[in-house]
């Protein structure tokens, strides 16, 4: 469903001829979003005669919606696929998108059928809590409209999708928290998570058990042959590079007063604060068509009482099925027309202050609406928005200039310019050197970008030593490069790694000897020898006794995991074990007791329902629930939904 408006589209890039420049234009669009430009952005696609991508129980999913969502996802998919999608990949991704939209609509329909509803007040609160719509932590209508414009959404489209998201969240949330997680289960899991075990242990180091016998030449040779991959030296180059960033380009941009005034006049409507109204309502819900007549009759009766002088707030508290506003006498607060469903908004914005409407039918039921206040629309002067305009124009021009610089760089390379320093001077780029840029691993500060790695180790770069690029690194910089030296992959000779191999063999022998000694100590402990006695014989320092928990960081992770994987200790039945830990070391431990905090019904148990450790208990059930909903839905897909792509 609806993604966070603040999420940015991801760009992708490639090198080569003019036929690939469209990829950079996709990046240019992403750069504009990086700078949070507030200009309008929409898609105008033609889909022939069909008007829907799919139907769920007779309700259509518009082609326009699927078109917008596909265009939103395409840049990231292109980036993941190295700049090009195969026909099979494209078909798979498109079907996944359509399936997701179908599931979303089916779940929303089912939630509505079960009586779930989102009141205008709750929707208004959700809209105002969207961080992308806030400035300095407060909701700003102009910012909201601008953000929606950048992603091609109208206010009504956003409100509809946000309402559907809330419905879906309510339905699936109730499945997760009510059906499959009891208070008893919560106590049991809390007991496990809070459990602590009393432990004493000793860590044995391999070097203390290595022995004095030398390592034979045959053993060294055998180890070398068995571990050749560990001694491989990857292919690498000495790389010269130059980069250009958005910050560099921004320093070259200057916004004039003439440009600012022209933009202000063009977007003047954007800087108007539209009219808002304060409303109260009484909702008589209709959860089933058979209830319609009764709900209408009740609403008409309440309206008659209000016209006769009854207290509106009192009737709302006693009768409204919108529990959120009923407690406040039906008050919905201040909001614009776009927050409400169409029938409610149309009626509210046609009323006079203080007027009470006859029952109005919406998808939720019958509303009796009272208009409590009107705030007229207001405009913002040029000086009020000068700073915003300057930032927007500066960022827009920076992104455009950045794209032009890339085009010019590419044209220069296509014309045969093969001097990195010449291009650095011409375009004001920053030059650098990487002494060792490895195949696969790359090298700092450029990192291990797959596209860059592929091009650096191409035949053109390695043998012809041509300047490569320009390539995007992230969304705010591009790079060109030139190979200055090449080292093929190789394997270190035995003599170079002989000392390392001897150390490794000794460590392995020491680890094996330490483990054997620890295993013997486990047997001795079982016969009555004290832990202090076996530790003294092993010449190790005893740690503990101490109680440790499942999240303890005070002991080796392997030891902690083994401790809680073992059976609980009990009086007269200690748990003892020898295990390998990091770097060839061996740990010997003894657990003699355990404890857990007393439990009662408390907020912790409710909190567990959303804890990451426990999500696996409900995920399976939610998936099964969704599959059941889908199996009972009537679904028709338009086979030509993606014909224009």
C-alpha cells in the first residue's frame, strides 16, 4: 500500500554511448527528490480502452494507480539489476506489483465488511502526523501538497490510500495480538527471556597446549595445499580518479530576483492556505445493508431532537458510534475539505457557521454534522516565501546543471579525450589516487560499487587504459577514472607464508589438546572433583560463579549460547560442557543454578506482542489469514495491464 512520502526514489547509472543516457535522466529525477523540490510531478500514460488493471469483488484497481506505482518502483529495480531488466524480470516484477495491489484491496474490503472503519478525525490525525508533511515538527499544508505533487498523488488519492492503510493495519493487527498470544504465553516467554543461570567457567588458550614438537615440512606442505584460497592475492589496479559532487555544482549556481518572482507568480496558488473548518458530528454506523433503514431512522430522530433544542454534545456522547469524537461531544477539530470523504466534505463546506445538517450518508453510515467555525483561506507574500523559493530554485538548477555536466563529460569522452587531468581542469573536479583497488572489494574512498568495479576491470580500462565513466556513486556524486597499473591475481608462495602456516598448525594442535583436556575435566567434575581443582590443573583462571542472562555481553557469545541451549541446571544436577570459542580457544563451564523474576500481568506482556523476537509467533497466522481472505475473493486481472511498458 502507501509508502512513506519521505522515501526517495533510487537512481541507477551506466557508462557507454548516447543510447544509455536515459538512465541518467532517471537519476536526475532522483536528485530533484534529494533536494526536496516541490514542483508538480505526474504521469500521463495511455492505456487504450481498458480502465482497470484488476477487479476485486467487482471493485476496480485503476490502471493509473498501477502505472504510478510501477514508475515509482522502476528506478530501484533497474539499479538492483545493473541498469537493465530482462523481459522475464520485468514480467515477474509487474505481476508482483499487481498481486500486491489485489491483496491490499481484498484486505481493505474484508476489513470494511467486518465493521472496521476510519473516522474523519483519525484520518486527519494520521495525515497531520506524517513527518514528510511537517515543518519544524508541525503539520504544514503547503508542504504536504508539495510532497504529494512530487510523487504524483492528489490529495484525495493520498487520503484514500492512507484510510485503506489504517483499515488494513487495524484488521491484521487484531489478528496478531488477539487470537494467538495469551497472557499465559506472555508470562512463559517473559520467564524465558528474563532467565539467568549461575555459571563458572575457564577459558583455555591454544598456546598453552601447543607442545614442543616441531612442525614437519610435510605437514606444512599439506596445509599449504589444503588452504591455497587463504593465500590468494586478488587482482588489483592502481587507480586514478576524479569526482564531481552536487555540493561542487551548487557553488556555481546563482538564483536571480527575476527568477524568484517568475516562480512565485507561476506557483502562487501553492502558497495559499486553503479554508479550514471545525466540525462536530454524530455518526450512526451502518455495518450491513440490512441496518440502513434503522440507522437512518435513528439519525433522523436525533436530528429532530437537535432542531427542537436538545444538546448536540450530549447526544453525540450518548449515541455516536465514532468513539474517538463521541467522548469530546462529536468534535472533529479543524481540517480542510481533503481530509474527509467526499459526501461529508461536500456537505460541510456548503454549510453556514452554526448550522446543523440533516443526516448525510457516507460509506461509514449516517452523519449529523454541525459547523462550529470557519477559517478563511490566506495567502503568503513573496517575502514570506523568498527563502523557500530560493532553496527550491537553487536545488532545481543544481540538479539540472549536474545532469548537464554528466552529458558534457560523456560527450568529451566519446570524442576521444583520454586525459584525466584535462577533464579535471575543465570540469572543476576533485582528483585522487587509490594505490590498490581490488576486484570485488574495491578501495576507499570510492568503495566497492559493483558498476564501478565491473568497468575498472573491463578490457577497455585494463588494456587500453582509457578514461572510464562517468559513473554515479550514490545520488549526489559522479566519478571518472583511469587505470595506472595492474596486478593480476596470484597466490603467495609457500616460503612467504611458511611462518604463518607454522603458527596456524600449532594453534590447531593446541586447540585440539585443550579441548581434549577440557573433555577430561568434564568427566572428572562428574566424579566429584571440584571446579577449582580442575581449573588449577589446567592452569586457567576461574570466572564466577555469577548469574548471567541471555543477552549478557560479559562472556564469549559461543559460551553464552551453549549455556542457554543446555538443559536447566537443578540442585544436585549441574550442567557441564567443553566448547570451542573464538580463535581456537576452548571454554569449560559449569552451570549450577537458575533464576527468573516473579511475573504477573503487567505492561511487559502487552509489549511482547510487538517485539521483534516474538513476531514469528504471529507472522504465520497473519499470512494464513490473508490467504483465506484471498481465496474467497472474486479476482479478475486485465492481461494487458502492462501492455504500454
